[in-house]
C-alpha cells in the first residue's frame, strides 16, 4: 500500500487518513487553559477515542507560547490508548488535568499541568475512522471543575 504523503513547501505532512490533530487552547467556557485549575475530559461509555481510530490516539500537554512538553514530578507528558486508563462504574472514562492529582482520581488518568501557567493540549488521532475524517466526531470537551 502506497503512503499518501502531502508535500507543503518542503515540509512533509500526514494525510487525514493517517492522522488528524485537534488543538485545545480553551475550556468549554471559552476560557484559556490555566495550569492552576482542574479540568476533566469525560468520554461517555463507548465514546473513548479507541472506538474512533484504527491506529492509536494521544493527548499531549504543551506549554504556551513556546509549545514544549512541561516538566513534572511524574515525567508524564501525555495520555494515550496504552496508558491503562481506569474506567468508571458507568463505563465512561475520564482524563483529569490538574497541578496536583485530584482526590479519588486514579494516577493513570491524571495528566499534570503547570501551576500558574497556561498550556495547550494536542489530541492526535492516528488512522482515524471515517466519522473523524468527516468531522462527525470530536474529542470530548475540556471542562473546568469547581
């Protein structure tokens, strides 16, 4: 099978059949992501990203404006389909973003944020299924938690 590569002015890029990237800069209230806050990304039962890719997925946290991975005490920079995320009793799955792991949250479901600083998230879907390629599926919203 020939790879479908697109050349953009000397830069190589994936086609949408290979990878689609979603960038998160704000929460569901349209506020900039703030490393001092706690956020939840909740995938309903059956809506975990695994169901929407034929390859793999990942969500990576980056600093802004320099766009680098953010150092943290547990050396975790992303969560993905091999992160052994714990599923909730109702079948949903949560990803938690916070400077300190929230109480009663599994370590495996927590991505540390840079306290006092802004950040961005990149959600990557590799070999996305048709619903992703056609814009019918998007990652769950980034919800600020009180």
